C-alpha cells in the first residue's frame, strides 16, 4: 500500500528529472564534442549517451506518458525491489556513458583518454553555465596535467587562457610551462608555507 504512494511520487519527480537531464545532455553533447576535438586536434570524437534504466523508454514520450511508463516499470520490478531492499529503476540508477570514436571509455579508454573526456565534459559544462547565466564560473583543475601529453596540455591551456578564471594545482611546476602569457600567478607550497613565484 505504502509502496504505491512512494512509486507515484518517485514517478512524478523522476520523470521531470529524466526529461531535464535529456534536455541538458543534448546541449552538452555538442559542446563536449567541440572541446574534445580542440584538445585532441580533431583526432577524437566524444559522444555522450544517457543510459536510462527504464525499459521501453523513448525520447518521444511526454511527461505524462513517461510517468505512466515509470509507474508500470516500478510495478513490474516490485518483487525484485522488495527482495533487494532498494529501488532498481529511476534517475538515481541512470548513467552517463562517454565514448571516444565509438569506444566506451570505461572499458577501453586509457587514463589520458578518460582524463581528456572528463575535461571536455567539464569545459562543456562551463560553456553551458555561461549560456544560462551570462558568465563563466571559476574552473578548478586538480593535477590535471599529469595524465595529459604535451599537445593536449597545450590545447587545454589555449582553451582556458584569457577566458576562464582557473585555479590549477600541479605537483610539478614544469607542467605549467606551456602558459605563455602573464595573466597568471604561480604559488608554491613548501613546508606548509605559500610563496608567490615570479613568472
């Protein structure tokens, strides 16, 4: 009895979340593909796929139809959910799959490819946020250069230079040598003390 009430609530809210995710991911797909091509000098095509846990899902469904499909799916999985003790379908079970040149990065991508795709997605998010708010957020990159080759490092620097306020951490100052302008400051942390380095 109580599960039916919860299923109704999950289906109502979950349907809205799924539809909004589809809308945002469709925009991010284009932006991420462009970023990936810039970072890899056109050698890699990045694709984003929203893996929805609902069976028989179609992008053509409206919110009311999606809610009905959601409820039907929850009813069909009820015994399985009761035995497992958790809900097995819904937006909390969905996933975002990243592919480079039709290859699933989780299974076949190198660390450098995975890092590049993650960066491309992050840059796409920045562009999306700018389109929504009118300005870029601050970009935080933690030891991002350690797994990128020199060409990808340089391409990333060119994308963010003079455009996006960025805070980059690095364990090796040499990784920052590709930055050619004076619009940045380098701070070194040594024995718990912070010291500004001269560029």
